[in-house]
C-alpha cells in the first residue's frame, strides 16, 4: 500500500489538465463569492456561484451609493492648511483624528450592495459544473438531470437566467444585512405569481429595488433579475404580468455621447488579440478583456476597487467600494489603451470629465487654489472620503489620472478629443498643482504611497520622487498638448513651471531612485511609487543616457534585492511590467508567472495575498481588487508592443522561451494599429494600419534580414523603418528566413 506521502507525490506529479484559455471552468460547487463567475454589462454585474442544488446570483450596480458625508469631512478644519499646520506641529494624533478616523469609524459614504437572488432546484438537481465563456460573457451551470445547462447573461440593466424546460426554481431575494449598519430600515417585500422584489429606502431619498421576474417560454423558463432605482423615476409596483425592464430603467448620470452602436460585445472582443504559448497567462489576458467589457461602458461609472462584483458576505463593500486614486483606478484603466478597448476606457474618462466642476470645488475648498484636484480616495460623486491623509489627500494623484487622458489622445491622435477633453482637463489639474508649488518648486507636503503607512514618518522631504515624477510628467505633457493645439505661449508657461522642479533624487552610492532626498529605498514594499519615473510614466528610459540606464538597472536590482515579503499581488504584476519596459524579458515573465500562480483565485480574480502559501509574500489574506488583473494584462502588452517616445517596437521584451507569438490590432501611440508574428524566436511579419495621419517610426524588427514591404516608400533610417501615412493606409512587411 502506498504511503500517504507517496500518494501525495504522485498526485503532485500529475500533469496539469489542458487549459482552454477562453473558458474558466469549475467542477462541483463554488462556495465563496470571490471564486464566483463574474458577468456584467457595464451597467450591472453579477457573481454566479452556489452549492448543492442552489445557484446564487449576487447582483451589483455601480450607480448606487450612500453619499452622506461625516461631519469631520465638512468641518472648517478639513483643509490642506490645517494638514500643513498639524504636520509642522508634529501632532500626528490630531491629523489621524481629523483625516483618517472618519474613514475607519463611519460606514458612509459607501457603495451599496444590491442583494442576492437564490435559485433553488429540486434536491436531485445538484450543481455539477460552472463554465464562464470569456468570449461571449455567458456562464453555464450544469445541473444533474438537466438536458442542457442553465445560462446566465448580462445585458443592459439586467441579468437573465435561461433554464431548460419547465423547470422553474424556488426563487428567494436576500437583502444585505450590512445595510443595517447604515441605519436603514428593513426593505419592503412584494410578490405575485410572476415576480417578486424588495424595495430598500436608503439615505438622501435614494430608493432602489431588486426585482426578479419569471415566465415560461416554448423551450425554457426565463428569470430576469435587475436593480431599479428612483434616481431615474419612481419605482413601479409589481404588475400582474410585469414585463422585462426597458433600457430606460437604467440610471444615467453622465451627459456623454452614446457609444458607437457597432461596439457590441463581439465588436469589443475582436478589437484586438494576442496569442502567447502560455495557456494560463493567455487565459488571464482573456479574463481581463472580459472584465473590461463586463465592467465598463461609456455612460456608466468606471470600475472602483471591486468593479461590479462587490463582496457578497452580508456586509458592506470592502474599503467602501470606493475609488482609490493612488494606484487602483489608474492601473485598472492603463491596459485598455493598447488593447484598443476605447469604449471601455471612456467610462473612466467621461466620469472624470463630468466631475470636473466637483474637482474645481475641491481644489478651492480644500487646497485654496484655482484649477482642479481629484480626491485621492473618493465616492462616486467625487467627494473626499479621508483615509490615510498623506495619500488620500495628496494632490499629485490627479496628475496620474491625467495620464489616462493623455494616453487616450496619443493612441487615437484625435484632435477633437485633444482640444475638447484631454488638454482642458490636464491643464486644470496643472494649474492647481502649479499654484501649490513654493517658489523653489517644492510642494508644502510630500509623501510616497504608501511608504511608512499611516505614520508621521510618511511625510517625506519635498519633493518625493513620487510627487516629483508626477509633476514633471504633467507639466511636460501639458506643454506637448499646448503645442499640438497651437498655443505656444501656454506651452512656454508649462515649460517654465517644469524648470522650477529639482531633478529626481538618485542615491549617489547605489545610483537607484530613492523615496526622497536622504531617504533611500531600504525596505520591501508593495507600492513602487518611488519608481514611477520608470513605469508607468516613462520619464527615464533605457534609450536615454548611460546614467538613465544605470539608474533603471540599479532601481530594479534594489527592489528585487529587498525581497517580495511585503508585496501584494499587484506588486508582482507591476514589477513585471516595469521589467518589460526596461527590456528585461526573463525577469518580466518570472514575476508575471508568480503573480498568476500565487495571487489569483480559481476564477482569476486578483486576491492580493499569496494564495499558494509558498512564501512569496507575508500577505496571505485574500481581499479582491482589480488593479492586479489589469497590471498583468499591461505587463503582457509591454512584452509584445511598446510605443513610447514616438517609436513603435514589436516584441521588445519577449522571453526566449516564447518562440512563437503573435498579436493583432494592438494600439500604438501615434494613431497606429499593429499586428505582428514571431516564429522560431524571430519576427517574420508586421502590419501597420494608420488611424491618424503621421510618420511611422518602427524600430527594425528584422535586423540582418531582407524585408519585403508592400510600399516602396518605407525606408530604413538609422535603426528605424520610416514612412509617412494617411488615415487608412496599411503597411505590411515580411522578412526572409534568417
């Protein structure tokens, strides 16, 4: 008889079953909400899970919030001037009481959990399998005794279940008990023969309903589930035969143009693609594409920390389900540019554009400057929530959000977007940050998320490299955009402001970026805020000076040398992207694989802590947030295509083990869509489609080989293939065998 150890070793030695990178499957029950199958329409989202003979459908909406503000956040002392005074007085206890305690001790403002629908089938119809089709966004739940699976789909404002035959389940609606913490009264329950709902009265006259409607058709039973809010009008009572909700039942907060009707889910899915020889990473990439399409659309709020998949544990959302702007929102919306998921990215852009009046008010009320500042931690309405004040009220996070506007312009080269959105928004933020500067170019307060956590030591000598990099980036792009809009006087003003700033601080001994002057990077830490200049801002590149290359190498070596014990999952994905940007493919792939294997759940969700318990991190908890997923997607983009600095580079950081790789229609800065194929570790073809007029500079992907182009005017100048293109022009290059 085999010993238990020997049997375990045999099990461990079994090869991993084949992975279909377009499906996430799970045999048997799913007993945790954070392992559920996520679907969504950008308007509503749902988690599909369950056990035995009961399927759970956890419904979420991004538009339902309790926006009450604690008294401390509206007091006369809630100002930047008071924060400066408390820092100078070294009264950190008073700082915490004013700026942090309201976030920790008062449950609102908060995103509201909607509720759960439970579908109970006869005892014999037990759950056999869950299958999420990432391409179509459909979840299939196989039940014993059913001829076909139950299908779940999100469309517009509703979640639908299609149950084969005349198999209507027992339906229950569960009200989140966490609503009691907000002082809400129990909901009002209504039911008739074809529908049921509970109506929940919330704060500030907000009222919402969670409704389920069912009806039998020729071949199946349909159950339609949806939230309905009085923000769009009174909630209608149940009718004898209530119809499915019309599209007008959704809540629209934002006066933005309707999305292109051709941008359906199939259209978004086929916008671009990558093919890599790692099924697990390919599946993670495809999951991220699914999450973008399911979680974002132009007329609805962008994804906060957990997107449209709020925790279903009866309580309130973790971290209030808020918008953390010191990494989470910016990194969540970084990867859409290269993936050409522009409608999905417009969710974040439209939201921030429409909140510009609120950001102006916050700049005046809190900082006492003109212009616009985005709260570092905020509610759906753009209200500051407090939190660790060194970061939740740092003004430079706004410059990081400005990068999204800038990159959207650089990828589309849309002159209207530049003139009417990107430059106006970024210049308002630039005006506020410039007004905050002292005459020597320093900020009154400086920090670096989230170094030293919530301690007095978190105040760093100004400007920290985090603040300095973001200021340099913002003033630089504002000058570039002013030039592009034909305003040389404004461009000159931005460059003069840029000239006030001191250079980034570099340790004279190690040549690595520091936290701030006199404070070297000396600890393992989850947030690489000190290295923003390398990635994602790209202020220091490997194509710069010898000193730049030395700084990049030393900074990455130092981060690695301090170890990963204090890293979260997103740290691994971010470091992978940073290494790829630095032209270090083997390092990039290692950390990307560490991320995927140790910091994601069975459904692919980023769970922050080390789920493998293999010692990669001392964090072994499992809070779900989205930025780690999208940083992994961006890391793969950085391996396959880079286009910073006016040059397109294909396969700039592909590990040698990826001999056969391809991608199609990825977006590059300059208004180009790029496809490329790599076989036997050599680039064999490249295709470029111009979405805007301009000159293409393509770093030679075929060194030492004869190249056949479909146009005679493609010329090799230095190390780059160069050609001038008009909108719609397509260039194809094919290389001979090496």
